[in-house]
């Protein structure tokens, strides 16, 4: 070790103080293993600039990327019964819903918004894979119906971004 690394560098760090560095500054592409600066990744809409691999995007990101200048208005979706069939497998279905809501801060797997795309009014429904793998329960169906009704009222096209593992089907335990 030289006097630069043993003496000068620690003195400079002491004088300047420690800076807090955010943890998510860099992302590693799961396909090519290249490191990508987070701002570059967001500019590329989560597509690796090295190999073209598409990384998972959230429903909110899809809405922001789709509408003009990221401007849109989310609509309030109809409330549905949480567990009308009282499903239970290894866990109660209501407990699974509660956990998904706590981790994603969403009510269900579909977000619906309206705004303009290149100046044209549009209604967009986007599924959130992080919410129980984007599975479709009663609330997801009602959200898509609400989006379709709004599109008809506004005489606007409707776009659906799917990111789903399928329908929510749980095996009911027998008594």
C-alpha cells in the first residue's frame, strides 16, 4: 500500500464526510449480466441497452409510459366482496389478499386510467404482476368492465396491458 491509499485517501474522506449512496443505483440484467445505471434503465423503459432483454414493469410504470407526458387520471374501481365463496387451502383467501395489498399498496391486480396518447383520448387497464402474479379475481374482472364502460362513455379506444398468471383458483378444503 502506498501513502496515498493509507494516509491521503482516509484524510480526504474525513474532511468531505461520508455520503449516503442509494442501494438501487445499478441494476444487473438477468440475461447478459451487464450492470445498468438506474436512470439509463428507466429511459430505456426497462429494456437492457446491451442485449434487449425486457425486465418486468409495474402497472404504474406502464401507465406513465403510455400516456402523453406521463399524465393520466386513475379511476376509482368498484368494490367487490373479498371472498364470496370462502375459499381456503393452506391459507385463507382473505389473508392472501391482505398480504398482497400490504406488499403492493394496491387494492387488486388491475389499475385503470384515462388520458391522452398522442393527443387522442384513451382508456388503459394495466395488470400488476406483483399482486398475486397478476391473477384475475372478481375485482380484476370488475375493473376491466369499468374500463370498457368508461371507454364507451368517452368514445375512446381501450388498451389492456396483461401481465397475469391466470385466474385465481383455489382448491376448497373439504370439512
